[in-house]
């Protein structure tokens, strides 16, 4: 027992182990050299790690360098000792070939730190897309008390008085440039105007979605996710989070008690209601697998019938500040709770259940931005899981289906929900960029655009490339989107209802590799299938040919890419490092 009369913490194995005075001295002396005292470290007080994701290389999370001082204040005021440390940086748009490669690297780096150093609990500073799943996966594996502090979105962006939302503005601007309505400089200005302050993407892209997922899982304090980065409430939330993690250490409130099957189901329900990113299914499956919770990509369909409540880009029109002022995730969860579509009894980092948290909050809802369950923006707005003869599973985000797309492809008077067309196949993003405007492909509104060799192994990390714009000639005719299918991912800020994350990917022998340009393809919404319409013997002949001539995978450019490719699984199972999934809960009760 410590002098506070509370239980002995794991950090004391380093700082105060009477059986090994020489090791204790060695562990202690170096942590004193910047001013900590032996009395502090041997006091038995919780050592709280601050997993710092911010740096000049990671601008979406950079303000955590300042917020850390408020986290420290909270930790000190609650009787803990803060130890801030860096984890491998991730920035979504700056990292080549894709930041998703580094999700598993940041995960590994966090696991090594939490396991190998004297840390009793940890604050996870999450923001930019992959930082949230990476840190939650790490906390799940090590299973010491952990709490999420989201960084929050940037302020709303504006260009010429109109909203300019992160990422989404790019998809608009590239259509305007393809039509010749804006030039290169205006294109740059439009896009850069979407980033007016510190913080992560201000649309409901992967960053806002995954931070909402962390909150829906119960891993952050209520109301944390949506607070814009520069708002005073963000600093106040940092302070409250620092205080709470110290109490969580004394309560031994670990991720395994919070991230249960019910918590993941809550995340799925919330994802539908907010119009969350297509990156959520693979990330949530990955977190669940590291937590040892059964979660299949098909489980995402349990949220399909939930309506879209949040009017935020890319599915709607508003941006992060509006969403926060409208009530943020607590307002959404309250709507779901009232309809019995949220597990109120799921435990959260507060030590209380979700229902207790929400009922204790005063939530003023702005109905322009967060709609009532019975008067939603769109009915049935969750994810669909599509299968067929060219892949076992793929994800379709239905909240971004526009009226034009629905009428053209899903509401044919003779066969509603069924669309048949001609396949145009691209071998990867380079091939797509080179040929999309090639008139000899004769791409018209009855074509499906396919992209392959873009899965976790093929183009390591699975880049966000499936949302392909139609040829400029079609855009000029008013066709803004064609059905897009691929084994890569797409940006959470994209408004394309693509069928993506197709698994298994072509590079590991998936049937997407046997598809040929001009094949007939059928999408059947009722059966949730996408099939290439070729006879069975032709299909088998092509498979045989594929075995003789497997797709050529370009060589890895870095050692990590090589290691990643040799260990990574498919998007349907979270694109985890498979050997890592076996190491569950490595820190047992202390
Ligand atoms: Fe970092 Fe969107 S690019 S949050
Ligand atoms: Mg992205």
C-alpha cells in the first residue's frame, strides 16, 4: 500500500522496488534530471502518460503541444504526475503513399511505450484521421486505464462567402476546374480557405467521425469530440480529461470494461446518425479485434435503418462549429436513446453509464443542424455491406446518395434497385488519372468505374482513391457521379456513394483482378450484391489465368512497407497486423 492508503501501482515496480535497489536507482535517477524529485516518483501517485500526437509534421493535431499544459494541470490537481511522450506522427494528407500505412505503426509504437515504461494511465490525444483508431487500438492491447482527448475540428472555412469544408471543397473544386470554371490559382485558394485555424478537418470526414466514435464508445468525456480546436471549451475539456484519468487509475477503469460489444454497437448506431466516414467500419473492426470483441464488418448493417440526423458535409451542408453549437454527439445520442437505438447501460470513462451521462447534461439542440429522429435528413442512412462474385465484402455509405444518383441508378421504373452497366477498369490511381478523360473508353452514364490494386497489400495501406470523378465531358453534361467500386478506400470527406474497401483485394487473388473493361456488371440493392455477368466457366477460366499470371505488385519503397505487406490483413477484418491481434491485454491486473 502507498502512503495514500491506495493500492500499489505498476509504476512503483520501476520507482520503488525494495528487492532491486540498483535497478530502482537506475530507473529513478534519469527521470530526476529535468527536475522531478525522488519524493514525487516514490510517493505512489499515478504516473499519467500523455500520448502526444502533435508536431509540426502533424498540423491537424499540433495544438495538442499547447493543450498538453491544460492536461497536465488537470493531472496535477487530481494528484497525478504527468509524463508527456511523442508517438509516431501521422498526418492524413501529407503522408505518402497513404497515412493508413502508419496507423499500425503508431499503434505499435504506443503499445511498446505503454508496456515498457512506468505508466499507470494514459491520455490519448486524438484528432487527424488515423490517430484515433491507432491510439485506441494501442490502449486496447495494453489495457491500462486510458481516456481520449479529441483535438477538435478547425473553425468553419469560407470561400467567397460560401462554406469551404475540409476535403469536400476539393471534390467540388476539381469539378469546377474540369468544367473550366476556375483556374489553378482559384482552385488552390478555394481549398486552402477550408483550413482557417488549428484543428482537424471541419467536415464529417474521418477525423470528426472517428472522434465521435471514440465518444460513442464511451472512451472520452461526454461532449468532447465536437468542440472546435480553438474554443475555450477545448482547453477546459483538456483539464477535465487530465483530472479524470487520475481517478480512473485508482478505480482501475480499463478499456476492456468500456469497449465491450455494446459499446461497439453504440458506435455503429451513432455512425449512421452522423453520416460518418467509410473509414469507420475498418477502424472499428480493428479496435474491436485488438480488444478481443467479436465484430464483423457485416455487423455494420445493424445501423442501416437508422436515419441521418446530422446536417453536416459531406452528407449535408453545415460544418464543425455549427454541429458543436447544435449540441454535438450528446444531442444525437439523446435522439437515439429516446428511440431505444442506443445501449444506455454501456459503461463510460466517467465511471457511469451512457444514459446517466446524457441525462445529467443540459443539451440545447439547434434543429437546423441536428434533426429529430422522426424528421431526419434521410431515412436509412447507415452502411450497407455488399458482396458478389468479385469480392466477399465491400462497404457502401448510403447517407451520401444524392437524389440525382438515386434516380439515375437506383430507381429505374422497370427494375428499381437494380442497375446494369459496362465496367471501366483502372489498374490504380496513376492509370485512372491518365485515362479517365480518354475518349476511346467511351465512358457514359451507364458505366461503372472500377479501380483495383489499391488494397492494403497492393498499394500499401490502401489509399483513398475509389471516389473517382467522371470524365470532364460527362461533368459538363451534368453527371456529377458514376458508380465507383474498388479495393481501396476513399476519403471520409467524399460525397461519393462508392462501393469500396472490397475484400479480398486483387493483389492477394481477389476476383476483382479478373474483371475486364466492357464486362457487363449488375448492382442489386435488394440483394446487396454486385456481380460481373459472365458465365461460370468463363469466370473459372479467368481465375486459372490469374493464378498463372498474378497481378504485379510494385516493389515496396521503404522497409516498413515491406513489413506491413507481409503481416497486414484485409480491410474487411480491419487491416490489422495479424500477429499483433493475438497479443491481447498484455498488462494484467496490477
Ligand atoms: Fe488531418 Fe483531415 S487531414 S484531420
Ligand atoms: Mg482521409
